[in-house]
C-alpha cells in the first residue's frame, strides 16, 4: 500500500541569541563578549527552497575583535550556496579587513572563493578554486589567477592536488610571477609513495607580511624540499638558500641549509651563515630511534654581535664585539656530551631593563662533557668595575641542572633607572658581592654576603616596597 501524500511544508524562523553566563562559561569559554545574534530562516516546501540569514554586530573571541559578521545561505534541489563576510577582524597585533568566503556545492563538488585585505585596505589574498570528492581521492584545483601578498600571481591551467588514502599527488601546481615561483609537484616514485617536491625560486620573504610597513624578516629564498612517504616512514631532503637574511633591519648574512635523509629517521645536516663578518657552520647527523642519537659540530669562526641585536627584541642595544669558538655535541639529545669553548672578544652591550652598559673584554666559556666551566669570567660596568663569575654548571641531564658558582664584585653598577622608566622601581644601585651558588634548578641556593650601596640616588620602589632576598645578609649604606 502506498504511503499517503505528505503535504508540502513551509516555515519561517526568527531567532535571537542573547549574551548569557551559561553561553560564555559552559558552551564557548573563549567568547569574552558578544552582542545579540539574529537568525532568520525560511523554507518553501513546494519549490524546495531554503534561505538563511545570520548577523552578529560584535564579538570578542579568543583575543579577536569581530565586527558586523554576516552569513547567508540558500539551497534548492540541486545546489547549496553560501557567503560569509566580516568587514574587520582585529587583535592586539593584527588587523584584517573585508574578509569574504563564498561558494556553492553540488554533486560532490565545492566551488569556493576566499579573500581579505590588510589594514591599509589593500587586497592581500584572493583565491578561488574547486574541491571535489571522488571515489578514491579528494581533489583541489585552483583558478589560474590569484592574489597573494598584494600581488597578482598566475597558476598553470590543469593544476590539481589529489589526496589519496596513502599518498598525495600534485600536477602543474605552479604559482609564478615574473622570475618568482612556488611549485608543488609529484616526483616519479612508487605508486603508493610518490615523493612530493616543493620548489622555491627568487621568493622575497620580506614581502610576505600582513602588517605593512618595514618587513620584520628580510631575504630572498631559493631551493627545494622533497618529502618521501609522507604517510608512513617520513624522510625528506632539503636544499635551501637565503640570500641577505636579515631580521628587524639587522643584516645577518647568506644562509644555506642542506638536510639529507637517506633512510627514515636519519638526517645529515650541513648549515652555514656567511657574510657581514659572520662565518658560522653546523654539520652533523641526527638519528631517530628507540634511543635518539646526535653528533653535531658547531664552528664559530666569527659571529658579529651587532648583526644579532634585533633578535634581542630591544632588550639589548649598541651591541659590539665578536664571538668565536667550536662546540661538539654527541649522544642523546636530552643528555649530550659537550666538548669545546666559546670566546668573547671585546663584547659590549646596553641592557635596556637595567639602563646600564656592560663589557666583556676577553673571556672564555669551556664545555667539558657534561659541564660548563667559568674561570674568572669578568663582566665590566661602564666604570670598568668588575663582577667575576667562577665555577661550574653541570648538565648530566637537561632536566636536572646543578650549580657550583661564585660571584664577587665591589661597587659594581647593577642598574641606573630614571624615575619614570618603569612602574616597578627606579634609582641607581651599586653592589658588593661575595656569593656562592650551589644547588640545582629544583632547589636553587644563594649564600654569602650582598651589600647594596647607595649611589647618587637610592633605589626606590614606586609602591615603597623593597624586597629583601631570604637567606642573604643584606646591608644598606646610609
């Protein structure tokens, strides 16, 4: 007997979601706040049409401030269409504008477009393509013109990336512009383990940023990365070069990285930095096994500290001098044997937090198996008054580091902070020390005599609180 005819269904839905502690604290704890969300939906059973429209004026989610989010979706018997728009996304460090995602879905294929602009309203990304689900794989194809990093790029027609159950296959996925190129391709190999190659040509990494203005990282990268057997026994080979690498405006030099993995879990490394006075080389092997093993040798022919100033994030400035030496690391990564020495030659720097300049004229740190040794290692303040460190740091295990150190000084300038420099304390502080530091990371101990000398201005706290270390003899001069 036939089922009775089911009448066509029609409905309209209007829903408002308002802020609630249950919503914030139980369902979505990352949502700090939001304004009421409105949702409208309509369904026409006769024509099989569904339409939905959602709007959210404002939300703060996981540190992101989202404004005027709009979502529209509609479907009929053959296709589903959708669009998602956010005029502005902001965080403490980043602003993204005009975020747009749209697409349509029919017969196991999704056509899509994703786009957004930077904080200067310049289109940063505009990418379109299709995603198809086949019996054996999922296939991604991209349109032949895209915008990336405010620039128009071309893509070879006929490109695709297919993801199978046991391999990834790429063809003609080449993104290029003039002499610049990024390509992903499959190399000839076994049917179930086709190697995947990423090639880079003349890519200026300093131009890839969302913030605009002066780039944080500079350099032009060339080279290739080949990944073998991505799903099971991963092995890869890298041959990458960066010309004129810089960070924060400081030039570091030309960087070369060669990594060869003849068998899964075994890596041969040859890396170097050269130029702007720097000559650094790292070579060796790393073996991943039941007990990992490494054998690396670092050669510091010369390292100009001025080229590394930006890496201190403004904590150190006016850096000068050189570091040289050699260090070999062998054994388990968590417990390596160390052998070598690092030499400091006319090193100087200004410490921002202490507002004081220090110098290391000519000193050496020795590395002896599991020990780091200091022998009259001297730091000079701006009046050339020394603070001298002697002793040993023992590292039989990187999770269990122990100390046997002593620190002596006489009227050494520790800090010289103007009144309005920070919210904690200010003043000029000179110290006499005769301290020993035994113990370990879990139970550090400082014993001995520490005298805090009053300079032209005394050390003071903005809250009139001056903590005194426990277990020390602390003397204030009057």
